[in-house]
């Protein structure tokens, strides 16, 4: 059953309905084994020859040919086929119990990921039978076939998906139904009413008399899919189906049993929610219902209906009113009953809610547990459009939710935000309304409702408007995300039902689009295969040139790189066999692309790109007419076209991701890997051409490069260029013309000889602060003014508190809007001011110190090192009180001082431990509001922690590339010594940042026990495939017992092996010696790699990493062991450079790491738990330390005390 709408053109009336498809067919394909001797197709037969033999002539390889089953009698032994088909039919009938099974012999080809299936055209048997019967059991059929079947494919395709794909039915589109037999319709309805009068309505699911009287139920007329009276209308219809919509917001609170229960529900109803983008604010026909229950016997709301001025709730400028009706109830079950009753009466087509599935299922479960089954059915009968009377056992899962919502569209606002919002750092309403509408929204925590309910004036004047404002914010967020228009366009493009667009991911949409394309062609579609996720190298990232660049930087990017690569190089399942390697796959493409029905992916991508180009041309035409008398109409049409082009863009760009998604039907890692492989080559070519043109590339990532044009924009001033001014416009126009000329010249060189690949000018930065990969601040030309743009810096990360983000933002602004000397001076002055401002922050501004971090996985999966993370600690506290914690839940918390935390634990009757590390001093926002709301933050919070861990680190990273802004100048105003050790933040260790940076990327020490098990020291994250030492988290012993001391490593963990054997010092010495031998051999073998991706001397990243980690034989790299200097000597190489894979600095870094690793007095062990522990293990490490000292000295890389040597000379 699918959601639909019907339009009666005679009565000018729209009715929503539910379309049910009956008696569809199941279909799958069987490949007979060679022993059956059915197949007589020549091994060299191609589709070109098949068409030639059928008399069709194709003059061009790209000519589109409609596929028809062409079964030449010479391809098959008819007698053997008939005998085999009869046996096969009998077996399928026995398994499925279906009496009518059709089997046809057809010519088909397989072209996907399974290398065991033949890829040339073969005789396949197409099996069809009614979907009323069960799906075929492959194993039973193979067992009955006794070796006469090689493969069975296509049985996992749902009949409804196959029906939509074969008939090319575009979802979310109108169809015209004519020539109806109305008399038959009337007779059937009379018959139904007559039989209905003979039964007891109380036994029916829909037992409410008003339900029948209001004519809400209609008998549906039957149509056959072959009926020519059903015709699709134009997809460009301006009038879209009107739909009613309810926006639901559920407020919950912990009850006395520490269980989270709903206390208040807001429902906003729109009677005519158009799929058009036009939205004139909150229409007069919209209304909000506030359903509330008593709290602690307090009944602050009264059953009434009132209106609030839209100005009063702060969203609209016009003098409109928004009607509100209040329902005051006593118990939780009554609250839920009222919600379902209201939804039954409103009968919305769409329901929008955050986490809608869990919310509605939980409420259904609550009333199910409180009522007998029959009463439960009656309570939800009016809401559900599905007959649930036959159900007696209810499992509140996805299946039940689908039945509950059948015939309606369920929109999960959280999923909508995650996919379509430009900023998904937080999913809360207050954050998203600020991102999308630039509106500040204050949300009162439900824990404060007890206090507010006791003050009637606070309820009426504060809480009530605030709740309506929050509810309208929810509506505005959905509108800003085009919650109906954009998914509707995507549904049309991918032939995917609208409900699936909301519930399933992008990969499933692309899968459905490809399914629709491939069923029209002579291919056997693949089934889902459970395999290990194959990994492959992604986009090419060019190392950044960090620093403050005061020259103009332009950003060139490839227009839709991956879709363009698919078209440019004809990358497809049909042209890239799964057995090829990344180095030679292009050799197969030209020949395979000559075959008919090949290049499916390029064709699909091409059609999407062409549609988008047409839409963008139309947008350009309307923009020219924007100043005419039809400005308002043009504006609305522009919005609709913009949504359409965005939908096309999302579909095209999702294609690559679907190919590499393991759970996709079209998962094909070779095809997926070939796309970024070509992308790396094209980006490398762009860098080469840019350098040859005389420009420097300061950074590049996947599909774009940042180029230093060497142009200057010295006249940058805040008052002139931050807004549109005549002087600023002139400056910007001049520099823009120069940059456009450079971009055009470079594009000609880069895209020379290409059909679809082009680089365009994306951004112009007149000044840029580039820190590391994906982290920069830049002054970007935005129209006729200049805007500060920030990407990836700490100030945009949610785990930094607001005061940290504000400080970082201010420092960036001072650096970017001033010249170097003025910027440095103003930054120092600002830090001094900040130090004096912190103690003055008032109690009501406490949220500037609130930190936020989301839960990324179920809490029970946080084990080991992640168990003590601060936000996990707070989340566990909330869960213990009944709060539902799911992945994506945002934890908001503060860090209290140790004294205040002990007072808090005492006040709440909790045990007070002797030591309280940082993460144990964190409390959630509700607890802070409840216990410390009236106190100044300086008296409650650990200010030393906030300064050292939240303010100084991000400022230090920002100022690191700026000469003259030292760490000392940032720390001095706070009275902190420059060598302070960063305290724990989110469970990070207190290891000196310089030490961590010094040994970043070093390999672990590998201890191989006599039993064969390997101990890695230090531990490394399990998700890493390469054992690189983890220098971010404390080792096991300190994590569990001594983490409060702040040391990174504990020798006890080294001595604890993963087996039952004891640690052997002799074995450790032997293992260390073997590792050192390898690193020495790796260094002196002089293995090099060219920087040019197409050069034969280029080594992929994976091999380069393996070569430095001992996971590859150096003999394999012998051809890369000759080093002739910086310039590559290969004849086919263009501007490539030969660089040593394992350089001297890397070798020395690894040796020094091992030296400190086995030195108990090093920074790794500088805060041990006790002197006794140090003394106990010092001898264990001494032999290894001495071994490292000797190795460094023998290698000529030992540390030399120059001053000491000079002193000895003079003595």
C-alpha cells in the first residue's frame, strides 16, 4: 500500500487515499548449469551481433536502443528446455504452493560484482508467479535441482519495487484516470453498505458511528496496470497536491520512579500544506493544540482557546494571530489518548516530529500496558488507516510502526536535519532555528516546570508564549529544510516512494534509480551479498602550506567531480570488470564501452546533469526578469527551480557513495575505487598545470585546489568592505576580474582534451589563515562585500564551550581585519581584557561555560578507554534516572570545582570519593540549573580547567603560524606558566602537547610471545589497521586506577600479556632488535616514490604506509630504490618529484620514541602512581633503554650535549 491523493476535476476537490497493489508478480532468474545443454549461445556473442541477426542496424555506439527479448531459435535446445522447465516448475510449485508458475527462456547478461557468475550473454530462465505466495527458498530449490542450476538471482527484489521500475512509475506525481465504470462503482458501494448493516459495528475496528457518518471511508475502485485509461500527467505541473500536516513536539520529564514520561504535547495543524514552496508565514487556517497533564497536583493550564499575536512569539512582522487550544488532563494515559484522538479528528496526511518512530511507539507501548488488548485496538483504531483487528500480539518495532502509519507520511525531523541542514553539529531546535533562520530561541528545561507551575502569571506570560514560539520554530525549521518539496522532487527522480525517502538513506534511493534503469535492459540484477567491507583510497589531499597568507587565494574546483569522471571515462559495471586493478582498469573500458546496453551509469548521470543544466538555465532567465512587474511570481518559481536543481544534484552526487556501500544491491568496490582513482589523477594534473603556469598551490582536497595568485589586496578595511559601499565595490570588482582571468587560463590548461571535466572559480580569498587540513579562516568575497569564513576551526566545534568559541572568533576577526602588527597588538589586549571579564560573568550567563558532545553509539558500547569520557559519564547519570539515551543524543554539561562537587554530592546523598578527576566533576545542565542557577560561575565552576583546557588551547592553535604571537603572550595574562601541561578534556591525558606532536604517527613496540600472540605497546585504537601508538588516551592501568594522576603510560600494562605467559626481558630485547633492524633496512634501502600519480614510480599511500610499518617486503619495492634527486627521471613523468618514503627524520623520530618509551623518567611516565612502582619496574626497562642508547650512538643519531662537549674541550 502506498500513500496517494486523488483530485476530482469536476468537483474541484482533492481527497487523500491509499493505493493498494494486488496480485503483483514475483520474478527471479535461474542460470542452468552447462550439464543441462540448454544453452547453445556462441562464446563470442555480443548484443551488437544479437541485434544484427535480428535485422536491426545501429549506426552509432551511443545510439539508444530499446531492449526487447530477442531469442533466436539457434541459441537454445527447445526440447531440453521444455523438459527441464517442467521439472523446475514442479519443484517451484512444491516450495511456494503456487499452482501457476511461468518459466521463459531469455538471453540475459550479468555485469556486477560476483566473479563466479559468467559475464557474457547466456540463456537464463525467467520465473514468474503471484506475489500472494511465499518467496522462493533458494536452498530448497538448489537441493531439488541436484546440480542443474548454477545461480539464482533477483529473488530479493520486492514485487512492488519491480512493478514500479518496470512501469517507470514516478512517485509523487499525478496520474489521470478516465473512462471509469461509475455504475459498477456505485453498485459495489451499495453492496458494501448492505453487508455492513448486517454486522455488529462494535466488533469492527472502526466502531465509531461518526466515522461512517462523516463519509471518511470509501470503497476503492479496482484498476489494472494494463488499463490505458491511466495516464501520467506532465511532471512540470505547477499545481501540487494539497496535504494536511501535523507538527508534534513532546515534552518529557523524569517521574518519581526516574522514568521519562510525557507531560506536555504540542500539535500544530496545517489544513492545506502545499507542496509548493510558497509560504506566507503561519496561515490563518493553522492552529496549535497544547495538551498538558498535572504535575505534582498542579493544574496551571485551563481548558480554553485563545490567540497569540505572532509578534508576541517573535517570528513574524505582520499583525497576525495564531490560535491555540488547551486541553488539561490528569494522567499520562489520558494525555496519550487525547493525542491519538486529536490526530484521528485532524486526520493529517503528514506527521512531523523529532525521532517520530521511537516517540509514537513508546506512547503506544504505554497505553498497551495500561489497557486490555481490545481497548488498546479501539484507542488507536481511528488513528491508524490499517486494519489491526486481526492482531493479538504486538511487538512495538519497525513493522508495527509501518502498520500504524500506513497511508500517512511519517517525517522524522532529526533525519531531515541530518541530511539537509547546512550545519548538523547539534540537532536541537534552538540550534537549528539559529542556523536556518538566524533566530535565537530560549527553551526552558522541563525540570524547571515545577517551579513555573506554582506561579500562574509565569505560566501565562512566560511559559505559554515560549512553548508556542518553540512549536512554531519546529514548523519553521521543517519549512526551511523544504521538508515536503525537496523529498518530493527526489522521489520523482529516483522512482522511490515518498515514505521511503524519509525513512531510508541516500544509497537506497540510488539503488532504486539504478534498479529502474537496469530492469529495462537485458541484465540480471544482483542480490544483496554479505561481505567484509572493502576499503580503498579516497580523494587526493595535498599537504597545506600553513600560515597567514596575505596574498589573494583563489579556489578552483571541479564541477561535480565524481559524476563528471563517470561520464568522462565511461565508468560503469558494464565497462569495469571486478577482477581488474586500479592500475589497468582503463584498458578495458574502450572495448567494453562499444557494446550495446553498456555505459548505464554514464547515461543515468548524463541525464541528471542535463536536467540540472536546463533548470539552471531557466533560473538564469528568471533572474534577468526579476525586476519586472512579475517579481513575486518569479521569486516563487525561482525557489521551486532551486529546489529542483538541488534534488538533482543530491541524486547525482550520491551515485558514487552507493557503489561503495556494502549493504547496497549495487555494491561494487572496483567500480567505486576507480572513480576516486581518476579523481586523484585529475587533481594531481591540476596541481602540475598550476605550477607550470607559475602559481603556488597552498592546499588541495579531493576536487579543489587553493592557489596563491600573488596578487595583493592591501586596502582591506572593516568599515569599507564588511558591507556594501561604493569604494568597497570598486576594489572588489577589480580584484575579481583579475582572479577570473587567472581561473579561466588555468581551466583551459587543466581541461584540455576533456569532454565533461572543467574547473571553475569557486571562491576568492583576499586573506587566509591556513592551519592544517580542512582548517582555515579566510576573508571571502561575497558579492559586493567581504565576509569572514571559518572552516574546521575549534570555534565551530560543539565540544568547546561558548566562551571558548567567542574568544576564538574574536581573535580571528582581529587577525583578519587588521594588518600583522596591529592584529598582534589587539589580540594581546583582548586576552588581557578576557582575563578580567571572566570573574564578572553574571549568574544568568552560565550557559557560556556549557560544553556539548553527542553520544555516537549505544552507551553499553562505551568500554575500555572511552568508558571514562566526560560526556559518557554524564549520559550514564542521566540514563540511571530514566532518561532515554540514544546515538545522536547531545549531552550538555559543566565542570565544577572539586570543592563545589563534593558539596553537590553531599547535598544529593551520593558517596564522596577521595579523588575527583575532571570527568567525575561533570554535571548535566538540568542539575546545574536546579542547584546553582543563582550563583556566579566563578564561584561554582573550575575556572582553571576552563582557562587551561577550553580557552588557551584553541587560541594557541590559531596563533601558532603568527610570528610575534607566542604561547607566553597568550598565557601570561592568565598568570599561567608557559610550560603548563594541558589538563584532561574529554578524558585526554595531561601529556605535554609538544611531546605528543613530537611522536605523532610513531609505530608501537611489538612484543611477540613464544605462543605467537603479539602485544602492542602503547595500545592503539582497534579501528586502526596499522599499529600507530595511541598518544591521546591513558593506558589501561592508569585509565582504571590512576588516571587522576595524569600519566599517559604505566609499565604494568606493558608487562601484562594477552596470554597466560610471563613477560620475558630476553624476548623483549629480541623483538626490539628485529624492529630496529627493519627500520634501519627501510631507511638505508632508499625506497622512493614519485609525487605524480600517473608515473610508474608512484607508490600508493597504502604501500608507502606499509613500507614504514614492516608489513611489506622491501624486495617488492626494489625498482623504487634508486634515487637520482628531486626530479623524477622517468620518461613518461611530467613535473614529478622523487621523495624518499622513509626519510631520515622519520627514522630518527622512531628511534627517539623507543628511547623515551623505555625510559621511566621520560614524559610518558612523569607522574607515576608511587615511587615504589617506579623502582619496581625501572630495572625491567633499563636493558631496553640502554639498547636504544647504543643503537642511536651506532647510527650516528644520538643526542649530543653541545655545551658539555665544548666545556670539556676548554677544561
